[in-house]
């Protein structure tokens, strides 16, 4: 019987993975370090107490920051969710895999059904709408070395046939193609990978409960837990008592619902949305519940904890629930507000409690870092765009790379334009594809990217642009092209 195209690639991917997996596939590992990875959806860099929020309450996440190392300059590989998630699982830049937009976004051949496209100068680049099965995920690598692998929550890395269970996860509680909770955050759920809960159950609580249950059942085996919250992604829905609490708090603080116009968009300037604050508190409580379980079971000293977000906070569209100040813009943009994330790693008896790291790091780095922390062999042909953070965590060395890159050849739902960027040291260059505009910022002195120094420093611009363009070639980055619908519209209007 002939294999379907999807079945063929699944078999091909499995064969490739078998040849490339660590040697521990055939040997008994004695390593018992556990891993819990918290990934919050759309949580902004400034949305947590340890980064200065005065409105949102995150005592458990802040406690984790006090127990581990806080990374001040941590980045998502993309300003939108799916590409970053693919980068975490694969250790590769989205541009290398051509997974550069959120999975489910319109492809360039279908955009002409959207009348607003006649006003866009560019036709977005095509992209791959799933994490390829040929990629050996961190879950597959850990599973091959005797780890039990578990995901609770958001996947958004492909539709059926590309689900978590197809990519190395033993147990999947709630992960499928949807990028937000279909039907909302309260049961009854609309999720084929999550058993129905009692009416009114809150999804964030349920995911924490599933995670606690898994840890209890697998306490005697090494495990990799990936608690990937749907929160704080829209729709904005939270428990009423919490919403009321933050409404009262907002009134006492006297903070108005304040916006400003920047980059062609309304941008929220104040953190004061009560529902969004309540969603963050529920995430914080869920984190605390998992951390408490590890303590109660005596597993905390043998468990690495990672905390991260997949892109910046939503501040320029879709309800404007948060402010990323002092960072510029938010989700969907290559400014710092779109890609700089709150990040913590707690490695018991290794990381110094309450320590801070200011070295720029990115989401491709988790894969080799987890392998090295587990005492497992690295897989450089897989996680080729990541670098192990172990020297930083041990405060024993520095990273070898010179730059971090982003490539987003699409129009973001939040107002962002097709662009790419590179950060080298304190310098960041953004190249906008519509008009070739170049913006240069020194992030050490100007975290808010308010002073474009491109005209002042043409040599630095040329240096970084050359670096960026060489990287385009290395990863075979797909580029946007001319928008014929826009050109036709111009001719119809008698434009030259």
C-alpha cells in the first residue's frame, strides 16, 4: 500500500532521527536531572514583578527569579508565537526552517482575497506551516535517553500529523493546531487533545493540575515537562473575583487608560487592564503550584526550571491589554517590545540565587543547554543555531557567537512590517523591506529604541547590514516580493 505524502515524511523523519539521536539511545543513562519548562504565551518583558511591573502580581515567578538566574537580554526568535516555539523545539532559527510566520497565517498565494492587501507594498514571503517531522526535537532527544516527556497546553506547531505526540512527547494534554483556546478559557473546552473538565473550570488551572498529576506519577523517572500556557493570549478571560480585585487596584492607583500614537499605531502606555492582570495572576499561581509540588516530593533540588515567553506583550492592537514600556512596540514587531522576553533559569546547586546575566541569549539556545545540563551529548547538526548557556549559568565563561538574528518577512496582525534585524554586542540594526529603511540603536544606552543613529554611524550600519545579509545566505532566508495587487491598483488610479 502506498504511503501518503505525510506518512512518507513521517517515516523519513523517523529514520533520520534514529541515525542522529545521541548514543544514549542504546545505553542506559544514569542521569536523573529533571526539567520543567514554563512557556507563557504573549507575556511581555515588563509584565512580571522582577522586571519592574507595579500593577501585575507575580510572587511565584518572582520567587523563581530569586532562586535562579535572571536574563535581562533574553530574546524570542520571532515576534510571533509559532516560529519561536519551533525554534525552542528544534534549536534552529525560523528562517532556516522557513517557519517564519504563525502557523495558520495566510500564505502569499491567498492574500489577494484580502482587499486590504492592495494597500501593501510587498507580497509576504511563503512559509512552512508546521515544524517539519524531519527535525529532531528536544523532546525526541530526551525521550531517546530515557526521559518521560510531557506537554500541557499550547502547541501551535502544526495540524494533525504534526502534533506533540508526533514530535517526541509521550503525553499530550491540550496541544493541537490552535494558537488560542477555541471556545475560551472556561470549560466546556473545544480541544480534541484535552479531556473535558467540569463546567466553569479555568484552563490555566487545569493545565497546572495535569502537570502536577504527571509529576506525581513519574516522580521516580527522569522527566521533561513542557507547561506551555495558552494564557495570556486573547481572548481576555479570567476569574471574576480576580478581575474585580484588579479593577479596585487600578482605581486606587489612578492610572488612566492612556495611549499614544507611534509607528502608525495606537500604543498602550499604562499597565491597567484588570482582566489581563487576572490572567497573569492565574499563570503565576499555576507556576507556584508546580514549584510547590516539586518541593513536596523532594524533587526541587534535582529539577532544572526554565521560564520564558514566546513573544512580546500585545500593546499595539487586538485589545491593547498591556504596555511594554520602557521597550518600544510589542508583539508582531522587531523592536524590543516584540522580541525581548522575561527569562529565568534555576539550576539547583549551580546557578547562584538572585544572579543576573546581561549577555544576549535567544530561544534557539534552550536545546543545547538542556542537553548539556542533563549530561547528554550535544547534537550540533540539529541545534545549529543555538549555543549552550551552561558557561553563563556557571558564571565560568562567555558565549562564542557574535550576533543574534531575526527575520520576519510578513505583515503582522499587530501592525508590524516585513523586516529583519541583527544584534551584535550593544548594537541592533533593523532593516525594513518595504522601503529599505535602516534603523540603528545602542541598546545599552537606549533600551527604548528612541534614537536612530543610522545617519550618525554609517560604518556601523554597513558592518551590521553586511553581517545580516551574509546570514540571509547562510539560512536561505525567504524574502517578500512586489505586491502585484498594489501595483495594479496604482495603475488604475493613474499613478506613475
